[in-house]
C-alpha cells in the first residue's frame, strides 16, 4: 500500500514537472503552470489519483468506495431529508470514472445525472460506464477552467455534488470564483467535500492542497445555509450539506 502511494506521488509530480522546465522551476512556477494547463494535467495524471481507476491504490475498489460515501454523507441525507436524489437532476463536478453517477441513477433513483469535468479522459470513462446501465439518463459537460454560470444555465439542477475535488484547485481566487458561481446558482442543495484548513495542525502531510475553512465557505456561499457537516477525518476531509436560503 505504501509502495503504491509512493509510486503514485512520483507519477503525479512527474506529470506536473512535464509542464515546466524542471531544472529551473520554483514551486510558484509549478503552480502557475498547473493552473494554465489543468486539463492537460488531469488528462494524463495517474488514473487512481484522478479516480478513474477505482481498483488501484488508495481507493481499494468500487465497493469500498461506495461504502465510504454512504457512511460519510449519503446516509445522513437519507436520515435527515429522505432520498434527495429521488427523481432529481443531479450535477457532479469532478466525476472520476462516473461511479457516483451510476450509484445515484441506479440505487438512489435520480432522474438525470450531469457529469462535469475538465478532463476529456474522465468524461469518456464516465460515459462508457453510464452508457452500459443508464442510457438517456445522463449528460456530460466539459468545462474550461473553473465553473461558470453558462455551464449551469442549460439545466434545472436539484442537487449539486463535488467530492475529492476542491483541494486540487490551483489557487484561492479559483476557489472563490467557484463558490461565487454556486452561491448565485440557487440550486436547492449542495454537498461539498473539502480539506479543512485545520488539516496542517493535525500533522497531516498535504503538500500544496487548497485548504478550505468553514468560514470561507460561509463567506462565499452567501445564499446558502449549512445544515450539516461531518466529523473531520484523520487527513482533514469534511463533508458539508448546504441548503438554499428561502
């Protein structure tokens, strides 16, 4: 397990290094190159790191991942509100290989799933998975950079979900823009997984992840009220449910 994580980390840094002149680059250069070529990075980075291959490395298989999702946030929504996904249009931002989309369509009876990603590789993998089970019940949208109002306009969305994505945003400004678009969207329910700003205090090795505080979410999601948050995981992950203010 540790060996694979080390290899995955090396592979990820090699993908990032390919974007710059590694012999001269500073960390600032790496991050700027990453932001300018997000789609290239996510189209070529390790498949387990991008959650395209679920049976490799830290993900440890589809069944385990689904069990974790249900324990950490799906079961709570069921207990609190019933099945929010029943007959709903659900948009997921950052879709990996489409496993969550399949789960929401087949087990939670979503009416339509919209998968949004920056990488063509992920969109193709998800479309292949969903085409085999859920034809005519999904749409795929490729974005160029952060989310924009134009990406949301064609759809009437009931629930917006994003997990294991926001910590990979390239800058604070990018994060603020994303949250601002969501705040103006007036989608009834949002579920966002972030890496909490207290993760470093826990002694967690987090590299250059975007750490996002509850206070930052409250500041930029002005039109929403937080109705639930999970416990912070050992490596700083927190799941939040938000409801549109009436």
